[in-house]
C-alpha cells in the first residue's frame, strides 16, 4: 500500500475544485438529477439546498463514484468522478447521508481502519476532532447514541484533512453545540483553502455557513447565488391598513413589488429590501392606521426569484 | 489488525470461524466415537450393498466400505456433511463480502476511502479463501488427531488432499455467491443462487453415473472435481485442482467486473 500521495499536479489541474457538466442520473424511468452544471472554487462553502428527494444525495453519490452518471460528467480536483474515482476519493472527505458504522468496532478502531485505507497511520487529527465534538472514541459504535454515531462519522470524514469535504446533511441528529462546532470546523476548512459541499434541507444551517447557495428542485438546479447577494434581495412582506380606501395605481409602479393586492382599506405586497424605501414613501401619501413589515424565509426569497413554474417542468 | 480490507474481513470472521471450527471438531468427535461400534458391525456394509444404486451414488462415493476407516469417513463425513458445511461457510463469506456490507450500508464508509472497488472484491475474496482453507485445515487436523483416539486411523497426506479438494469445493460456491452478490448487491439472491446451483451440481454429479443424458454434464459439476477421483485414497488430482482454481478465478473476475460497473445503494 502506498503512502500519502503527492499532490504536486493538483494545484495546476484544478482551480475549479468541483466541476460538473450536464451531469444527469436516472433510475429506470425516474430522473433523479438533470443536466447539472455546477462549479465550486477553492475556499468556499457551497450550500446545496433542496427538499428531501430533490436529488442532493444523488449528486453527492455521483461525485463520490458510488453512482454511475447516466449522462454528463464531473471532475473533482481534476479527476473524473467515475473513471478516476479512487483518485477523487483521495482528496475528498465524505460524510454519507445516513452514515452506517461497523457495530462492533469502537471509534478508535474505525479511525485505525479508515486511516490505513488511506495509507496512513491513525490520524492524530481524529483525537482533536473527537475532543472538540465531545465524543468518546472507546465505545463500540452500536452502543453510541444516534447523535454520537453521527459525530463519529463526522470525525472519520474530517480526520484526513482532505482538500474537499462532501457532507450530506452533516448536522442531522447533532445537538446544537456540536452543530455549531461543526460549522466552525467547516469555516476553518475553507479558511485553509479547502472547499466544502454541504447538502442540507435546513435553510438556517446553510444561511449560517455557506458562501454560495444552490437550490435544487426535482432534480434541477434552479438557482445559484451568493448568500450576500441573496440577502440584499431578501423578500419582505408588507401589510398596511389605511383610514380610507387607497388606489392600487399609487403602488403598482414601484420596482420589485410582487403579489400586490389592495382591497378596500388594506394593502399587502412582497418586496425586496431595495424597494422598501419607495414603498414606505408611497404609503406615506395616505393616512396610515397600521403597518407591518417582516422578512421572509430565505427559501421563499429563493423561490420568488427563481423557483416558480418549476413544478410544471419536472 | 485493521490495516487492510482483507485483514478487517478476517477480523470480522474470527468469532464465527472459531464457532465453525468448534462445530466441526465436535462433529468429527462424534463420528470417531461411533466408529468402533460401526467397525464391529459387518452388517453395515451389507446394508450399504443392498441400498438402491441411485441412493448409493448420491450419499456414498465410489467404493463405499464402512468397515475401513477411510470408507467410513468417506460415507459419513465426506459425501454429504463435510461438503455441506464447507459450502455453507464459504457461501456465507462470499455473500457478505460485498452484498452483505452493502446491505448494512457500510459500503459507503469503505468506498469513501481511496480504495478501488476491484481491490475491495479481491481482498474480500482473499479473506474468504483463507477462512475456508482454515476451516478445512481444522477439519483435517481434527480427523487425523481425534481419529487416533478412537483407533480411526487416517493417512495424514491423503486426508490433507481430501481437505484441499473439500476447501476448493466450498470456494467454488463461495466465489459464485461473491460474484452474484457483487453484481446485484443482494445477499439473499447471492446465497439463493449459490445454494440452488450447489444442489443442482450435487444431483448432476450423483445421478450422472446412472442417467445417460446427465452423463456429459457430470464432469462439469464441482462435486465431480471434488470426489470423483476419491482423494482419501488417491490423493490430490491436479487437473481437478486446476479446474476448481480456474472456476474460482473466473467467478472472482466476474465479481470485480459486475461490481465495477453498477450503482452502490445508499
């Protein structure tokens, strides 16, 4: 068994750490992923967001060489994910969606085995990670709670300090403290020049750690955007009540206003942050009785700009 | 101990292998303990002679003779019980190698490491071979050593030859289970196909000498390679060894091929 590989050519080969072209996967007649074009760079956490069954796990398993692409291709660190999967996996720490462990082996034995499969002595990093996640490595995995099994799987994925982390719903089952620690670990990883592909159906998680977000619906990547850009466009719900009926025309011309409805004394609409100033000024022309303005969930913002109509396309 | 897929697989086998060895030793002990009373019952041989020929060719290999240690062991252990145990063991290992691990979802963990699928199959096949040989060696050692306690003396060299053929018989079906499991990911299908083919091969070999239209197929049966030349008396048949080893090699290659081109279930 060879020792840790030399990475000299990798830096040249891949500024785009993960790159997919028309990547598609069908199971029989069911299309799980359609024409995915996605590029991930060094030093970013990419939040891969979507409801369950949208194709997130399929994407991740394609990248890990566990599934064979039906069409298209993908490269990780310059290596083809199907034909050069072993090389891909040398550079990737993978956390499966529902990680299974060997029931009779302790945490340390897992560390021992998986380190040797990478041609290394047991990674000292595993002990640091276990400490930070507050995990006991001496217990057989069958005696661990679900949360602790997840922690062990996280330790195993992160311990080789690979350039890329592919994490499928990594915080599921973790207590809030461990979730927070894992988010810190992800940020540390990208600060050191690494890349994280993080799948999640929990928006809050993605909001906390991701630099960019991609939204997947029914096997299609419907939007990719920087999180800060998305925040600037974040949708607000405006609800206003007036002393007297107001004309729709006074509001209809404002840029970015959606779902505008004026019924009698009441106005409701949704608008991005950038339009709020003009809306408030328009509202000020009329005697106002009550006003509420609430920020929508990120997912709603996302869907408002990119997602509509996708239901028919699938 | 956990330094490679093969060593890990042997590590997983160790408890069950100890159990199998204990079972085999107890079985041999039982046969050996009955031996003195069988030997002194010449009517046993008459009874065998009177059995229908079909029955004899299924349950007793050529030249069945209960009055000698070799003939006794041939009938009691080598014709049915021994092959059954070795095949069960090897098929169990073969089906759990890829399909079993996939069924328990731990294949994701293994294939998250930079280990090629071919290497997973080959190392697991290696562990299956070692485990099965180990069980055969234990059976042979028990026969020779326990046999001595009961005046059931078997020639060590010929016993070793018979154990080699016995292990190869098990490995042929173990490799079949490995190949089916690697190609389908289903441990049930893997064991089912191996068991069905084993029964079929057993019948073809047993009845091939009696039924004309089966005769051409008899030589294809791994049971023919295993016992037709009577290893307890004649020693190793190298052509039979070569056929069995090639069969195992082809099936392992099929396992590598089948596993290398399909999706792994999550």
